[in-house]
C-alpha cells in the first residue's frame, strides 16, 4: 500500500504514519547529537540488514529495490485477520549531489505482509525520479511498526548512461528469482539481463582478487588496489537465459563494449563470505594480530582448526574465554563484510580493519566526501575554581570516499590525519586475551 507524501487524499493516514516514523526513530537514536550516525554500523541497534539495488527503468525513473530476509521480519497475529503478519514502513529521501545535495524526490510506502506470502526474502520496490548524468544519495529508513524499531541506511548511485551497472538485472538461473546482492555464492548459476539494450555480446573482464592486508592506521603506505588491466577478457553471446557461473575468486566486470570498462560488477569473495566460519577462512583475518611467523605456521598447518584453536587458547589460557574472544572477533569480521565490502572483502578494507580492532564507532559523521569515526577516550576532568568539568574526547579516523569503477563503497583511511591511533596497544591487548576498549584508562598506559 503506497502512500506518497504529496498525496493530499491520504493526508490523515500520512500524519499517523509520520508520527510512527518520528517516534520509532526516537526509540532507536537516543543520543543528543543529531548528526551522529554511529547506529548504522551497530548491529545491536538495527533489526534489518538490507540489500539495496537500483535499476534505471527509463529516462526519468530509477527503481530502488530494498531486500529484507524473511527471518528478519517480525510477524504478529495481533491484527484484524488473526494471521501472522508483519507491518513495515519504508521511507526514502533522494538527494541530488549534482545540484548541491538538493532534495530530488521522496517516497513513503507501508507494507502489511502475511507470513505465508513471504518467501526467503521480501523486496520493497520504490520508483524515484532521476536524470541521466546526475549522481544521487538516498537516505533510507525501514521501520518495523510492530516492534517500533528503525533501521537507517544510505545508498549512493550515479546515472552514467548506456553502460551503467544500473541497466542490468541479475536473477537465479533455476528459481528465476531476482538477486539483489552482487556477491556470488559458491557454484551459483545466474542469468544476466540487460533489457534496455539487448546486446548481441557481453564482454567479460576478470580481475584477480585483492587480498593484501591494509597497513596499520599510523603507517603511511599506498593502498593496494586492483591491477590496472584484467587478467582475462572474454566475449559471451548474450542471452537472458544463459546460465553463467563464476567459480574463481575475483572481480567480474560485464560490459556491452570491449573497449568500455563500465558495466555490471560481480564479486566472488570465496565460499565462506560473509560469515567466514571455516578454519581456512578464519585464519587470514588474524594477520591484524599475529606475527609473520605465526601467520606462516597457521597458513601451513596440516590441521587448520587445531592450529586456530591453539592460537586463541594461547591468548587466554581458558577455553571459555577463548570462545568469547572468537565470538566477538568473528562477529565483527562478519559485519565488516556486510557493511564495508567493496571490490575487496569488507574485512580487508580500511574501515573493516578499524571496525574489527576497535569495534563499532561511538560517533559517525557522513558527507558526500567521506566519513569520520570517533572512538570515545577516557573522560578528561578539569578544575575551574571549586568546580569540576568533564569533557569527552575522541580518537578520530577519517575515511575519504573514492570514485571507483568497481564499487560505490570504496573508502580509504586518511592516515596522515591519524598520527596517534593506539594501534600497538590494541594489538597487545587482543594478544593478551582482552577485547581492546579505548575508553578504559588502563588501555592507554
């Protein structure tokens, strides 16, 4: 049931919906700093982990699809029909970055979903007014009206013309269901659709995966990026029913022109992404903590699980404590993969590195150029006469957004602005079997 904000005929219902929108946001965001967006990277404050895609339907319309997994929807029988039903509100504000961030369009949709009518996921589709050549930022709020909980997300995209990635759709070859994640699963067969052009040939450009560990925050080294030229270039006879499977790890770019490196980008981050639950994939993220000699031993171990368990047991001396550290470390790795994956797995990005080592940031400020993350340090107490004042101080990490053919989610840490990061202390605490916390005064000694 769609309710556009400018629909005067639904004014009364819109007022009720907007009241729910503002109330639920107040529940989720309790901080007084209204510009702080740290909740978007805190899984404890979000009930949904949506996948968002955009498809350019025509010269004036882009269709945004927001996909939610069925298990994240909350169904209740407290309704007139007495059947399990979820009630969700979706709000989208679209800002035109080409016009200085002016508001380009808005949408407000309400969805009452019966449990027996929802498959593995549910897709909310929102048409938005757009123009070719312009770039946009969307602010998305997904509100569970039953639980009164809000998830907020942001999505940037550009209408770049006939070669744009947003001219493509991807679907599962066997089920024919549309796919919204561009990360491929193991041995997954897909169909690639380009309805607007229906080309005779698609050109496939394959790039090797980037697996280099990013440098520590206070170390100024150039970022390791994709090779400038693809490893392989292949022509594919186009058919929207052709089953395609990408078995090898890496980045796959599909274009309608052999000379144009722009189009649909698909990623294979390995069989375990994003959870990384097998010993073979759980070992590489330990490079942030382990010495080169320890990593060599772990990677060459005949029994990877035994070697992995032994590494954590040596940190804590306790099986129970090791389990707790493993849970926290790999939970952060999982959400790094979800939040920060770009043309490389999220745990290999600068934001993923900081997120795993320091945890979810206490402050997040976003703009068109990038993000700033703040981690709360021990409070500073100052005396003025007979009165004391307590001031909060933060350690800041500044990430610059990169324009990238292969990802709209590429951010690089400005290491020059982070001369002091307490990185060595963080590594030492983890190696001592402790979860590093910057707001603990003992940590900074």
